[in-house]
C-alpha cells in the first residue's frame, strides 16, 4: 500500500534526519509523528495546486501556525499572489450590482433574496452564483458598451462640468497624462491637434486601462485589450473592442480642462465642436 | 420592515468612491488574503467576501485613508473568521484567534497597499538554519516538487517532507515570538 510505504519511509527519514541534524534542529522534532509530515505535505501540495485544501483535524494552536506558515511561504512563490484578471473583472461586476442595489441598512432579509450570512458563508455555491451573475452582466455590457460608472442608474454628476486636470506647461507635445476626477478616470494627451482626452475605462468591461509608454498604447489588465493612443482598438489587440470614448477638452487659465458631461446624456449639444466631440463608447459621433 | 424599504440608490458621490476603493485595493487585499490561505480558490472566495462586506457596510462619512484602514480591518476579520472555521476553533474566543496567529484589530492602521508578505518571508528565511532555509526556498520560492527538492539537496523524498515540516514549524515559532 502506498500510504503504508510512505509512512514507513517517512518514519525512517524522520529518524535519519533527526540523527544527522545538529542540536538546534533536533530539538524541534519533539512530539512529532509521521502523520504530521505526510499531512502537511498533502496540505502543501493542495496549496501549490492553488486548490482549497481539505480541512485538517482539530489541532493545537502551534500546529495551526505551521499550516499558516505554509500559506505565507506559498504566497512568496513567483506570481502566486497576483489576482487573476478574470477574477478581478468578475468581482467588479458583482460589486457593481451590489452597489446599485445598496440599501442604507443591510440586514438579512427574511423573505426574499439571499441572506447576507448565507452569501458570506456559502463558499463555493455563493461564488458560483456570483460568477453566474457576473457572466450575465458581462454579456449585457458587451452589447451596450459603457464605462463602469455610466452603467449606474444613479447620476454621477448632476450637470456637466469643466474640470482642470493638468497645467498646459506640464504637458509637452506627445505627452500623455492620467487624470482622476471624482467621477472619471482618463488620459489627457498633447497632440498636433491640441489637447485631447480619453476615458480610461476599457470599453469591454470597464477595467481601467494603463498607459504603456514604450508601446504608446493603452493596455487593459483584465482581458488584454489594447488601444492606440487615439483610443481606437489596436490592430494587434488580441480582442478588438470599441474605441475608448473621447472627452472634450479646453484650455482655461493655463490649465487643460476636461468636460465631464451629465450622465444619461453622453452627447449633449454643448459638446459639439471642432475638437474632440464627446463620443459614446459605441463609436457614434456626438453631432446630432 | 426590511422588505418594505424602498430601493435606495447610493448617494451620487458614493458610487465612484466605492469603485475607486475596489480598483485601488483589490490587488493588495488579494495579496494579503493569499498570504493567509496560500491558494487561489480560497483567496478569491475571501477577497470577494471582503469587498461585498465593504460595499454593504461602508460608512460614507469616512475619509479615504480611514476607509482603507477599515477595508484592511474587514480583510483581517474575514480571514480570522475563515481560520476559525477551517481549524474548528471555538467560536467567540478571542484568545483562540490570537493564539492561532490573528494579529487582532490594533494594527488596523497598517496600510493595505504596502502590505508585503514577501518581506516577512525573507526575514524569516534569514533567521532560519541553512538547511531549513534551503528546503523552504526550493519548495516555495522556487516552487520545486518534493522530488526535485530531494535531488537538489541530496536527500530522499521522505527526508524532504520531514525537513520542510520542521522548517515551517521553526519559522512559525520565530514568527510567533516576534509578534
């Protein structure tokens, strides 16, 4: 029997290791049992497969610490502790729904819906349900692209407004600068045509794109979408999404300003103009 | 009653803040949780729980820094709760939680963004005897199998299992003594 052989060899190994170890090491082996070695190895193997480990038998606090140490060391493995992009996107969608249905006070509802405790402790089934919801939302989004904030039934800004994002002097020709307003994350660029701005939310599922300076592209961390600096999907992008929405700009008192339009009206009449008409994510022009 | 409550949308200023909270902290929270559970399945599950709790209960009046500390606090208690179930610790016993390695709420000011488990790992490795450090480096940092580690260290596979057990146990003792 494998298990038996395993036990026997581990027993021998334990003894050999003890024999060959120096003083401080040997002191550590007090009260160890062969099962302890094997059980921990089983646990480590599950961690390394990135799977939920089986629950150990009841153990003493010092024993649990050994297991927790295995988790800590596992997290130092190359790339182990980076969240998966698909997971980040799914959770974003899940939270999006959560935020939209947020109540001022959340208590476990007796009648309808899922209790909070059930959701929080439901483990796999809750996770599966969440994933299902996320997929549904993802499809919706894909057919009606919009940045994450715009998906809400809540107005993000009551009226459109101009917001200064960078000093003209600080943005030389060719430069690209990220900006964050209360409601929009985007990029402002100094081009031959003047200052232009783009929404920084990927038109796929709303992940925030990052400026890749060497390649001069906007790269989405979630599903690998890439956009040229003018916002169009790059020809070499693994997936070709709708262009990043442009945001209207102007210069005022030495500052580059971006126009954050009222939500629900992505193409307000005042956004018409020779430079940078505000475009919806689906690529329609703003001019009525 | 609860079911009679009208659906109230979050105030205008709140939604983007919650979204930003997620975007800016999801990687750090995941890293923190991962360092406590050591596998992707549970790390994803617990990270989801942390943020779902966060958007449901966040106090909008908090400023950004305080929201981050609070988020980290939610992450800690979520992990502690998980451990309690995983190791079948007695419910409601703070002592058990502390014994099990829960650092408690006092360090909530630690910045979730700067949490670096790798640093703690390096520090522990540096304070271990050579052979313990080697076996943990091969097994975890280099992700070698038992067999590969045995070859590297000229040991039997069974020896490696014993050695890694003792190395982790020792590291745990050092870590516990430090805290």
